[in-house]
C-alpha cells in the first residue's frame, strides 16, 4: 500500500521494488479511483514513469539519491510545473502551461520525488470544500457523498484514497489543515516565509504558504525538510537555517512542555460534540506524555473570520487583476456587440474574459476586496482589518509567553455533505473559524487525525506554535501519534 513514504524508500533500498514499479502502482490506483474521488486535474503516466526510470538508473549506477527517491508525490494545481498544466482549477487558466517550476516543485524534483500529477482544488484556492473547482468537485474517500474539505481537497483526498503517500498543498486560511482533518491525514502549514512562494499562483500574498500532507508526522517532516529554506526570489522568504526536522521525532517524552488548550473555542455554538470530545480526549494523551495542560484564551479570536474575510479578498482582488485576457488567462473571442460598442473593444475584452473565466466565488471575492480597498471605504474595512490583525498577533505573543503550543479543534464539524454549504458563502466561511488565526499571525500549525465520529468520519485536532517552531509541532505531533493509532485508520475505499 502506498501510505508511507518511509516504506516506499525502504522497499527500494532493500531491492523489493523499483521506482518504476511503485510509480506504476500509484498511477494505476489514481486511475482506478479518479472516477469516484476526482482528486486530480491532471495525471501524467509517461512523465512519472520516465522520472522513476531515472531514479532506478541512478540507483543501479550507485549515484547519490535524494531523500524522496522514487516516492510518488502529488502537487496541488496552484503550483507552477513546467511540464504539466497549472490551472488553479479555473477556466481562466485552463490552458496555462507555465514556463518554469515553482521552487517547491524544483526542490522535490531535486530530492528525486516522482511527481504523478496535479490535484484538484477550489478555484484559485478560494473555498473550503473543493466544490468551486471548474473540474468538478472532489469526493471524500471516507464517504463519497461528502466533501474532502478545501481548498486542498484533491491533495488530501489523494493521500486518503491511498494513491500517493505524500502531497503538497497550500494554506491561506486553513486549506491544508481543514481538508487534512476531513480526510483523516496529517497536514502542516509552515511559518509564513519558511517555504518559498515563488511559483505559487498568488491568492492572498501575506497569508499564502505551501506545506506537506501525509499520513504520519514522520512523512510530513520528511517533505517539509525538502521544501523549506531561504529563497531570494521571494521577498518575504525568511533567511533562517532549516533545522533537522526528523531529528525532532526521536522521543515521545513531553515532560516540561506546556500546552495551552483553547477551551473557549470548544464552547462556541455550532461546534460538533464529537469534535469537542476529540480535543478533550487528546489532552489526556498529552498529559500522559508528560505535558502540562493550561487553559488559554485568545481575546480577539472572534475577529479572526471578519478580519480574514477583509484582508484575503482585498489581496485577491489585487492579485487577480492580471487575468484580463490580454496579459494573462482566458481571452473572450466573441465579444457581445453592444458591450464592444459601449465599452470599446479593449475594455469589453477585459470584462468579458473575466466574466467567462472566473467562477462565482472568485467573482464574489474580487467584488468584496475591491470594495474594501476603495477610496472612502478603505479606512472602515481594509485599514481596520490591518489593525485587528495586529491585535490578533498580540494575543498569540501573549499566549506563547505562557505556553509552548496551543491545542484546539481544526474545524467546527467533520466533513459535511456535498452541496450543503456551497450556495451559502457565510456558512462556508465559518468553516475557517479555527484556522485563519495562524495565517493572520504567520505562525505554523498542524492538523492531526484524532479518531472517528459515530458516522465513521475522521476527527482532528490542531496544534499551533510560535513562528519558526515547526520542530515543536512535529515533536508533539509525533508523541501523539506514538501514543494513538488514529493516523493508522484507513477508509474502506482505500486503494480500491
Ligand atoms: N477557506 C478559506 C477561504 O476560502 C481558506 C482557503 C485557503 O486556505 N486557501 O479563503
């Protein structure tokens, strides 16, 4: 089964399987599950097999191999790949083939990973269910009538379905952690600036981050190791040495560690009883590992969602202005004559290209963001949100002067049925209640599988740490997984 990168590496070093055999198995499984799960927007069998063949050749020749040698990895379709389309699951970029690789893609290629394809997502990463994709929605492998979460729903569903052991997602307001929680896998959003954004198609530039998704903390640490580091082509990249993340996983002794539980979050209306129970049960596990549990309150957490939903659309409206059919993206060819006449052919081309290329949620964000930034309103909305963001960051600073980590839920509920929220944006935005804080503050956070509810749907817990303390998240996450088996649960559809 392709559920462990470590196992895939061992199989090859023992000579029990070649990279080509593993790549073939992965692609076979992707093809077998694509009809029911729809996790991919693009799969390239030939390319994967030829990369795998290169890895096998290197091994045969005794050449040095990278840390991901022969490991099949899926890449969210918002990351530029020079040999595959990069669509952002939008009609606007349906035919876009980037002339270069995103830095993270370049890095995993250098690590000898085998990229199998691009994964489905909410259009331009705007959403929490993968239902805004122009390529149809992805389904949750635990229950195909439910969403896998979003926006990295394809990236988490392809791991949960057993087709690849690792994938790359992106997280602007929770898009790695929430779908990881919905799909019962482990996902980490790194510190803002830890991983290069070069070649990541921008949604909200001050919030976006690329991160790893896998079953176990060990696998997630392995991929994080490969993608982290300073990038001169990203002006917000942090120039800090990358620690040895895997070395952090040797012990499960949490003595001396203080974990703050966000108890108020558990009492919010709409938080599912099973979600609350999973978080409370995890405190016992952390206590047994030696950690001290302390109640913590983040006083401005009620402003997380409103602040995020001003800042993210504002940045999106600016970033997406480049898609006008002339500079970038889909170009309308048949202009409506009355539009052409009233606006002139150039402006009519812009308007119609954007009308045809973008879906409803993206248009909504552009309109909200344009309004929030416009003269006369910016002080009430955008500038106000920046002030709230500073208060939110201040809450975290105060909390982390008392505790090492924060523990809480990932989402208010487990995976919800397809169609339930897609026509109700406010309900969809409320899915982000517990995740957007980390993005606003730029801190790292991890989602860990924490059991199943009565309907058999995965539950999850979230740990958050101060900036650049990924090691602490991995350390506590590995201790939790050493003491529980939740990350070993698999859906019935697994690799079927
Ligand atoms: N659900 C959030 C949104 O719709 C977060 C998306 C993301 O992290 N890319 O904006």
